[in-house]
C-alpha cells in the first residue's frame, strides 16, 4: 500500500467516529469561509449539499463530516434526527448587509453560472426561499424567522456555536468548540461577492429533475 493511500485510509478511519458539524447560518453569512476553515481543520466538508433537497441521503452524510451549504440550514430537525450526535455552527449577519449580499447573489452571482449549474441553483433557491428571484420582503421575513427560531432552539444547548460574521471570523472560538488545535494559517475569508466555492453544485446537476419546494 502506498504511503498516500495509507494516509488517506488512516484519515478516513480517524473521521469515522467524528461528530458531524452542520452549518445553520443562511447563505451569504460566511458559509464558504466556514467550509474552507473546516477543510483546513481536517474535516471532510461537503462542497455542496444540494442532493439533500431530494431527501436525507445517508450515503452522502456518511461521506462527509461537515456541511455548510443550502439546504442544510432549513433541514435542522431532519439532520439532527439522522445524526443525533451532531454539532451545529450558526453564522449570522444583520439583515440589511445580508440583503445587499443576497441581491448580488440572485443577480451577478447566478448570472455567471453555466445553464445547468444555474438551473440547479434556481432549484435550490426555490426549495429554501420559495423563489428563484430576489424578493427583499420575503428574504427579510425568512431571515427574521430563521434566526428567531434558532435563538429559541439553541438557548440551553451546548452543541451550538454562534458566530457574528461582521465581528470577524477567527479560529479560536471555532477550534475551542470543536476541541481541535488552532492552525498557524490565517482564517480563510472568501466569497466577498466574487469567490465561488470549489465544485459547488457540480456533482448534483440534474436539470431535468422536477423542482420541489419547501417554502410556501
């Protein structure tokens, strides 16, 4: 067995008993930076979770141990039932700067995608937001309801970490929460209206699939 193969096998075995981490913050709240941070910490963070719009996929959950992508924030209870030992990270931004970022996402952010990837992106957005168009009033309501619900749900839990993105993301609170060493490298800061997550959605493009909707 080659050294590289042995190292990968060891890493896989080491991660088998690691508690999964689900990101419950809405898109455009540092989730791409969190994805890259989890990779840097040795987690197998899924580049996309779009497959979950078709239901809880046990094989997919088994392949990764960190998930920071839609529709994860909207499947909290289903994912917690599937993985009762999971930990959760909530990234939060105030609603007004979040809406500005979402306006970019629904415009230039999606317009730069190829047709198949755009079709899947639209399908994911219909599932989580009930629309594939920017709607400030709808999104403002979703933001308020989502974080109010999370505050109530997490108030007496020790398996949830809250991070205020506009205060600056840093290693220390995340590493303390996960009980892992703080890396020497700087915390990744990505997706400032220009960086797309590597391989996001590519593995799950099914443009012929019937659109489904979670939001009404």
